[in-house]
C-alpha cells in the first residue's frame, strides 16, 4: 500500500492498520537479509560486550562526568547516532566539549536472547554504566530517550543529567503515527507476530508498519537536510551511509517488544509514574535530575506534544528546544546537528 496515503492523511491509519499487519505477517516466510553492523564514521573501540549490548568508547580526552548515548532499540541500529561526517551526533558532542563519550548499541535479537524483556536491557545498561564509572550523563535519541528516563528513575544516584531527543514520553499528550495504529492493533496480532518468529519480532516484518515519505528523494531530503541532486562527495557519502543504515533492520526479543507495546504505547505508564523496572515501580515525576528535551516541530513519530510533556512531569529543572525538522533529522540532519547539538553539548558540560 502506497505510503503517500499516509503522508496525505494520517487519519487513514486506523483503516490501514489491519492491512499493514497482514502484510507484516506474510513476510514471516521470507528469509532475512544478511546483517552487517554499524559502520561508524568516528574512531572508537569496543569497551564491553554482553549478550544483548555492545559498549563503544568514542572518547578523545578525559572529563569529570562521561556522556553515554543510549541508542534506540527499535527498527534500525545504533548508527543513527554516527551516520556520516556532518550527520553525526557523536561528532557534534565530541567537537563541542564532551571529550569522554560512550555509546550503548543494542544487538539484534537471537535465539539465545529471544526471552529478553525491558528488565534485561536495563540490567545490561546498568553493567555498562558501572563499567564506565558513575555518575554519567545520558543522551537518549528516540526510544533511547524514554529508556534513559526509566533507567535514571531506577538508579538516580548513577545519573547526573539526561538529554532526551525526539523521545515518546507522554503518549496521551498528542497523537502520533505510531500510537494510533498501536491502539487499533488487537492483542492476538502481536501474539501471532511473536509466535511466528519463534519469540523474535523480525525487523523485516516490522519495516512496512513504519511511516515513510512518499519518495526516496523526499526521505533523504527530510532526514539528512540536504538538497538534491546530492552531487558533492560529502553528500554522496551521507546518502550512501543513510541508505545502508535504512536497509539494515534489527530484530527484537518478543517480550521486550510486547512490554514496550503495552507499557509505553498502550498504558502510558511512563507518564503516569507507574513503570515497572527491575523489581520496582519507578516514577519519573520524582526524578530531580536536570533534563534537556529536544523535539522536532514536524516529527510524526514522537511529536512535540509527546516529547515536550516530560518537562512538566519531572521534578528537576528542564530545558526545552524545538527544531524545525522531522524525526530522523533530529539525529542525522545537517542543519539540526549544526544548530541544536552544540547547545546540548554545552548543557552537558556545565558544572
């Protein structure tokens, strides 16, 4: 079904949901393409590896408080944070004062990790934080944003500051291209999706459910904030890196996918201060850490209403900013990287 239907009228989503899920389930019989991991554009070293997580060290110096980017665990891999020169939040943070910088990359699910839920991911992140040495500052792009808030609420003594960028926080504050289809999806469809994958939700099966622009050129323009015909060598390199990243998909453990589906998108437990996390119910409303929130004015994945609502929920001082862009441009857009991320880096390096 053509994605231009969605771009013209997002209220068609409830009518499209059943058909989209049917298409996703039909892809169960198709073999997954060979996966290659992120091709980082910034020098780094592998600092730690566990069953579900890799910790990458991008540091170029020392700092009193290290910064940890918590990549989203969703459809695509962690290269969203370090796509190409001029399109990398890693490089922007390093260049503007965050000298000790790490990134948590979530691994694609395997039969050995198919039983992992949110608690397993929180535990893995906790090991990474301990390995780096607390306290740390967290930077959470997209779904890494809500996950960072949950972790900070569960382990407040290990966190100094949190920056959440393009993160869905209060799902009742605004409608999005994801929250409405979730509301329309019956439980048995999710169960079937997980069962057909042997406990794993295939990224390839999920790809048709994500909103896309009606043309590849428009997707490149919106995401990278470049103008066609993309003839300069830097633009060509960025386009090639984006297309490789866009083709790579991540498989998710069934329990993790189900818990995010229910707890975040359906029940809105994060905004309600009732999110289960490693044996406790955490309340981000009690979180008194400094918070920076960046939203995209045209973001349909985590619209400003959902992302900025956290500023009124937490107990700590929150700064907010609104960038004139869509979702992916918050992390990959040349203009957003130049204009917004230096401000985040400056905020992170405050005493």
